[in-house]
């Protein structure tokens, strides 16, 4: 069976973008359409507050991002990196539902923080990625 063309239904970003560093960089440089913000919110279970924090905006202004032809390079990177961490969790746990549940549950290895609460910074996403790698290797911290 061949791998899926897109990692997420409704999001026209090639699946390889989330595992290939060069493809990821190229996509960030090209920018992503603002409509992807709304689609990403849906993929992550309707969590608008995550994206309000991610883009350092207000809930009322978040819809302005949906209408942008292309997000800025930094906003594109924030959005794609958030989806990349979610993709890693989904691959590890084997389902969207289990990945979303883990991301929304306090994790002792993250000082009791919910992984999604850490997504608004690169360092937070990196910490969640490292924790997922440890889980994948069988290290239960």
C-alpha cells in the first residue's frame, strides 16, 4: 500500500512535508494559504484557542488569517510545525482520536502540562516532539 498523498484530509500539503526537512523548509518559504488555518483548527478538533495563542492574536481577529492569500513565513512555519507535531503524535498512537486525547492530557514528563498548551512556542513543540520520540523508543518518563 502506498503512503497517503496528503497527511490530513482537506489540507493540501503533501504528507512528505511533515517528515522531509527540505520539503518542510520549501513549503515554509513558499507560504501556506490562510484558509489552511481554518482547516488546521478542524484537524485539531476545533481548538481555536491554540491558534489564537500560536499567532498571538485575538479570537475575533483569527478569522482574518483565514482570508489571507498566503501567511507570512513565520506564521506558515508556526502552522506547519504545529501540524508536524500532531502528525508525529498521530503516527505514534495510530489514530486521530488517541493522538488528540494524549495531546490534551497532562503529561508527567512535561511537568504536568498538556502538550497542546506548549504548542504556542517552538521550544514547547520541540519538548513535545522529544517526549513523543521517547515514547516511541519505549522510554516512559
